[in-house]
C-alpha cells in the first residue's frame, strides 16, 4: 500500500525504511529537507492516491496538534490519520472528533522499539474503529516483529496510547528495580564483579529481559558507569500513568515510586534531606554535614 509519513527522526526514519523493505510505497516529510522526500505537507498529500493514509510521527502536544490541524484542511473524506507518537490518550479522542467533522478516520498507535526497531521490529498497540485499523493493517504487519506477537488492536480510539502509557509505566518500575539492585551490589565489599553478576542473570533466571541485556551492554561500555551523571529525565508517560491510576483509584506503588526517584535524581542537594538531617539533629543530636 501507499503511506505518507510525517516525522523522520530517530524512529520515523527507521520506520520508513522498514516499511519500504516490506514492499510498500512510503512518501516521507520532515522539516529537515536533507531527509525529506517532499518539501511540504501539501506536496505529500498531493502525491498520495486516495483514499490516503498519513502516519504522524512527531512530538506529542503542540507539534502533533498543529500537524493534525493542517491535515484536517488538506485531507478528504475517507482518508485516515494515524498518530504513532507518544500522545496522551485524551488527545486522541479530541483529534478523532476533530477529523471526523471532515469524514477523516483516526487511529492511534503506541509504538515501542526505539533505535532497535529497524532490525527487530516495533511492538504496536493500536486503537480505533475496526474498519480504520484494517486499512492500515499492512503497515502494522510490516512494522511488527516477526512471529505471533508484537501487535494488538487494543480497543477504541485512545486504547493504543493508553496501553503504551501503561507499558512505559511498567518500564519505569523495571528499570528502577535493576538500578537499585546494581547500586546495592556495587556497595557490597564481598561482590567483586558486579558486571558479571548482571551478565549471569541473562540466562535461566526469572528476571532476565531485554532491559537486563541492555544493562549488560551499558556495563560493558562503562563498567561502573563512572562517565555518567546520576540524572534521568521522564518522558511524561510515567506521569500520565500515575495520574490515570489516581483517576481509576488503582494503586501503583512501584511505578509511582520509580517516577519520584527520577525527580530525586535532579536534585544535587536534596531540600527534603536537609529537613530530615535537621530533625535527626534536633531529636537525637545526630551529626549534620554543612557546606
């Protein structure tokens, strides 16, 4: 089939290549003219034969909204827009309603795979009406990993990005657990080769995973992670997961703690720990460290 793809960055560019390798015609647009196939969104739409399918792969929020707004004016009744970025599921519902005013379908696709997706395929979590998802299915089949798993039509509009959000929340907690275990091993005098302990877990253990494999890769590159600063950003989806848990009254202690741990990483001198140190000094005479 033919596909228009907007956004050819780290993931979008590799997705274009993987879809082309599957035999489909992909016309890509990016603000960077060196990697773009066309000069504008209008030119992209004009080159596509109707009914069109246009996949949006740009940052969530304002960038996605402005792209959807422009496509609403350029596309026609019967066309479909796929949002494959990391949009919030509530934005999906809004975009679907806006595009439906012009008879344009909407599908949301949570995409996981990162920089390894070109080689290994992308896990896809999709939301939308059956007839819209079916139209895009050849592209989903091209992007997904080989084999039985890696693709799901999760439900109606918003279900794809909601599922991807929960996926990323779980990812937060798993990474935090590996990080805490690594720090404890590094602190123990009796353990002399922490990297090889992690490597030994890659086979036969209940905690083996791709994240563990990636941790071993990182330790092979920098055994004690001495070249890194202990600072981690959050993409936003961890926050949305915690907010959704509050809305649904679902307890998420591990995921919530992993999000707050990232906030702690941004404090060179924790204000909270200042108060704790002061209180310990007041009630117990415990020593405090001063700048």
